[in-house]
C-alpha cells in the first residue's frame, strides 16, 4: 500500500489549545485528538492495510501500565513521555496475519460477510484501533476532515481509502500475556529509555494531546482485558470491530452448538457488549454570596485531602438528579440553581466526570451520619481555599486535587472568580479582585 503522510505534532497541539471557544474548558484527558473513523472499524480490508503502514504508531500497555520513554535531568529529576512504536517495532508480537477477519485457525482468512466475523480477531494479543491523528485536528476533526462519505466509505475499495488518509493511525497493544523476553526484544528494538509505569504516575507528565490518546487507550485496554465471557451464556467472547466490540463465540460459523440452547445474543444486534463509561457527578456547592465552598473528605483518602463531593449516576436518573441525591445522602445538604461546567473522561478504568456547581445555605447543618461515606465536611472561605492553592511549602491546612482532575478545575475556577454560580449574584470585592475583568456569570461559559 502507499505510505500515509505524517505531519509535525506542534501545529496540532497549538490548534488543540486555540481552536476552542475562549470560555470553553478542555480538561485534561479531553479534547479528543483522534478522528476515530468508527464507520471503518468493520472493514477488515481497511484495518489490515493501515496496520502495516509505516505511519502507524502503537501505544503499549502491560498489566494496565503505560509504556513511556523516560528521561532523567542533570539534577536527577525523572520525566516521562508517551512512547509511540512503529509496526516494525511490534511486528513479532502481533500474532499471525491477517490481523483482522481471522478464521478458526491461525492464518485463516474469513471470507464470509456474516456479522459474527466482521473484523474478527481471535488469535494474538488484544489490539484496538484508536483512530487517526490528523494534522491540525481538534475534537477528532483535522485538516484532513475525513468523514463517512463516498470517498471514505467501507463500501469502496478500502485499501485505496487507507492510502488516501493523511495522518498517523494509532493502535493500542496489550502485551500482558506476552513472554517477558519477547517484550524485552520489542523495547530493545524500539529504542532506549523505555519502561512501563502506572498511568496515574505518567499522567503528570503527559501533554494535552497524549493525555487524550492515553484516556481512550487505557479504557479500551482495560475493557477488553476484563470482558472474557458472555454474560448471557457464559461462553468465551472474542474481539470484533478493531477491539470495540466483544461477541459470543457460539455465533462463529465453525462453532459446535449441537445440543446447546442458542445464546440470547444470537438475536437482535448479535453482540455481547460494547465499551461502557460510568458517569460520575462532581458536585461543587457554594454559598449564595459565592464566598464559601463545601468540601469533604472520604476516610479512605490520603491524610488532609479534601475535595468536592461526588457520586455515580444510577439508572433512571438525570445528571441533575444524581447531584441532588448525592448531596442529600452524603451530607444532608439541599441544593438549588444547578449549573453545568464541563466534563472529563477519566480512564481509571472508564468514567466520565460531569462537573456541576450549585448553591446551598452554609448555615444549615452538614451531617456525616447518613451513609457514613464522609469522614469530614466543612464550609471553607474563598481566602482559606486560595491560601491552600498558593502554598508551595507543603504546610497548608489541607490538600486539594490538582487541575488535571475535574474537581481541581472546578475549585480553582471558583476560587479565582472565573465563575459566578447563580448568574444573578453579584461578585463580592474578593471575587472581583481575584478575577479582575474576567469575572462573568457562569451561563456565559456556553
């Protein structure tokens, strides 16, 4: 196949930062730097073509840990960056070709077009096609601007489609089950200074673009590693759609189903499961004058660590319902004037954080005896929170989440007067001084 064209990442990162509305947050892990080309996941011709492209890059995981390139400065400070390997680097551990549309035996090609064999991957380690990093792209739309059309259709000659795309196709590869010596051979071939590190350690070193790639890669690797059996009949499952679908093995044309009841997944959508994201509501509650904030701590958290209250969305709830319920269950606080701020993917393992502000009365009692989830909760003044954020000595009265977590963004934006909860409220002198000319009602953030 022809060579896919690559481009400098500097321009891409600049656009990611500049191509948003000036008041719209792009949180860490967000920004979606990949065009996911979802409509081509079911085309084995396309996938098998781009796997072998010189432009393709691979993000590796082992036991949930990310492969990074590490550097140590002259003062012995270690830093990490996302390692991107070529197909040539990982060729020996990818398993047998074809990599998609695999048959019953290694090396077999499935000619059938039945849904159960669409881009089936049965042999070799788990791989996921994450998407295409296009030049100048944000939110998955770059200068290439590839959309499902007659030019880029899985009904067309998808090997030619693969030759026309511009950018860097990116796959994840889970090497957890690969022999240690084979992994070492891959790293030796790829270059020096590479190691697997915990994602929570690595995240403090990743840039905005790589954080978005890491977010989707880690969540998908985790999901594929955990979903091993059909929830309906207990049979083993296998990968389809470039790692984005797990299907029940009795659906395969060569499966021996004699004497077995049909799996319920053999009707309807013919699938076992798609990737899931569990929604969490981050609840920042402030006083009506916008001068106090409610913060709490869970008994399992590190010492002196406080944050916004939070909870999982339950079936039959809107996000707003979850906010109200969690505040009442955890702290006995009644809230009003809910306002959405932003959301953040959180790949530990696969959450979507939805950040809200609301107003409550700080004179009402805060209760810790309800669901016993909180060890402590207090109303803090703007000045108290600001002093913690500005502390460089480590001697602050308590600790707060960093800005690469949505709760940290919500708290920071409030304390610096970047938002005014309940738009009709008038910022106090403290708020105005903290924000200067940038203070504005929160509804203007849309």
